[in-house]
């Protein structure tokens, strides 16, 4: 467990309480080690995690993370010093981000109550590359360059994951692209996705330009089943999807190494939310749902299903919804309700 910064530790406390309750009920025993890797550690020791941090994590079955990032520490330090190296070293090439409009939760969109889809975000390459640089800092001719890297292996495996996932759901994949505007990378993405689609004739699919797709997320979110996108497109679409489903506070994510050679990482989609940190009002559901995805990954499907059922019960009741969902409950009250719902 890496609670991290801001509301990260608040929501991880909640996830841990729910895990303890559900594991007791299912006689599942999990062992936890907690690491204080965070911006606070950076301020005190000059690094987000120890030099052998990645090696330390390698021995675990799963990583449960709150959020990292805090004002005063540049995001490139906090994120490239912890989160991104974990995703990359452990080849967590799938970032799975399910979204649902739960009963009792109001979408900001009229009539959007039948929303249930999954964003499958490529998590290891694409626009998030280390290749690039800045020169002539502060001068009139200053410039910044960023390369996007798309590989055949990288696009094929994320497309395959999306098609296989869709085959177990409603059988429909939407691929996010921008082949009309970005000359090299996305036509390549499209070609590789089409090749992989041909191997999954049981799954319907289409491709949408990212700008039009963003509009359709708002206009007709119920039509989507599995949406596959590059690292940056998937990042943006997952916050948008979370907002459509009522709040970014609900959205979970699973950073998966599907081969299970390395540990996978589970974390809410949201960040450390400095604007509400310390107030005890953060919505813990995104972290709790992430913990359910972790249970599923570890082979405890029945326990995972119980956690989701407890979320459904809790969200249905206005008295146990946090402020971001229009309620007045505290993080702790929601946590207690979740534990109660688990029996
Ligand atoms: P954010 O997700 O932290 O916050 C965006 C808005 O959503 C804020 O108004 C916040 O109050 C609200 N919000 C987020 N989670 C909530 C919850 N659980 N309950 C209620 N409201 C919630 O995004 P940001 O402001 O862009 O980023 C803040 C910091 O977090 C930055 O340093 C950023 O880099 C970092 N970040 C980290 C991760 C991660 O560790 N995976 C993810 C996103 C952002
Ligand atoms: C997320 C976050 C991260 C990302 C940031 C904090 C680097 O926004 O997990 O969605 O862009 O991947
Ligand atoms: Mn994001």
C-alpha cells in the first residue's frame, strides 16, 4: 500500500477498512506492507521513493495506491519519480477504467442512467514518452519537443485486450483515434487495431476521432461498451467518463500486467485533490472500487462482487453519499456504511 499524498491516504484508509471487512467474511487473508512514499518523503529525503523502491515492489502480488502529487513539488518529479516508473517497469500496459452510473447517483447529463462501459487505456507508451526536451529556456526562441511512441507490440496487445474484454461483455469496441489530424502515429494505430479486430470476428467495432468521441461521451454515453485509446486519449476520456457517471470520486483503475509476471497496481482515477484534502470529505468509492478490482485480480471474485454490491447499497442512500455527489456524508460515514453493507 502506497497511500501517497493529500486525499490519497484518506481514501486508502477507507479501502483498507472495506478490505478487512470483506476478507474476514470470505476467509481471505491478505498481508499488507505500507510505504510512506510521497511528496512529503521527497521534501524530507529528496526522493519520492528509495533508490531500490521498484525492486522492493517487485516481490509483491499487487500494489494499492492512493494518489501522488502536491503543490510545491513539480508534478514531473512526483509522477516520474514514482507512479510512471511503476506502470512501466512492471509492464502494466493496460489501464482499465470501468465506469457506471450507479442507482441513486445523478449524472450531470439528462437521462444518462444506463451508462456502463470500460475505458481501456494504453499505459506504457504513446504520448507519455521520455523522448523530447526543451532548449533555450527563457529566451525568445525557446522551444519544447515531445515525441509520441507507438509500437506494433504495444498497440497490438492493448487492442487484443480490448477485443477480449468486449467478447466477455456486450461485444462492442470503440477505438479512439485522430487519424485525420496527426499524420504518423494514429493511422498506424488504426491499421494495427484493424488487424487485431480481424482476429475477433465475434466483436463489433468502430473507430471515432477523439474530438467527436468526446462529444458522444456527453451526447450518448449509453452506447459504449469498451473504449480503447492511447495513453493521453485514455487519460482524458477516463476523467470525462467519470464526470458523466456523476463524479471523478467514484472512478477506479487497474494498471494491469495481464501476464502476471509483475505486480499490478490499483488506484482511483482521481489525484490528491489538494483543494479538499484534510477535510474528511473525499469520496472513498473510487479507491474502494479499485480495491475490488484488486481482489478480482488476486482471484477473489466473490469478495470483489460483495464490495461492488456494498457500493451499490451505499450509493443508493442519499445519507451515505459525499459532497461531490450532492450529499453531506463524510469519508468516514461512507466507509462505515460500506462496512455495514458487507454485514
Ligand atoms: P484531482 O483528481 O486531484 O482533483 C480534481 C478535482 O476533483 C478537484 O476539485 C478535487 O477536489 C475533485 N476530486 C478528486 N477526487 C475526489 C474525491 N475522491 N472526492 C471528491 N472530490 C474529488 O486532479 P488535479 O487537481 O488535476 O491534480 C491534483 C494533484 O494530483 C496533482 O499533483 C496531480 O498531478 C496529481 N494526480 C495524481 C494522480 C495519481 O496519483 N494517480 C492522478 C491524477 C492527478
Ligand atoms: C491518471 C493521472 C496520471 C496520468 C498523471 C497524474 C500522470 O492523471 O492516472 O489518470 O496522466 O496517467
Ligand atoms: Mn488522469
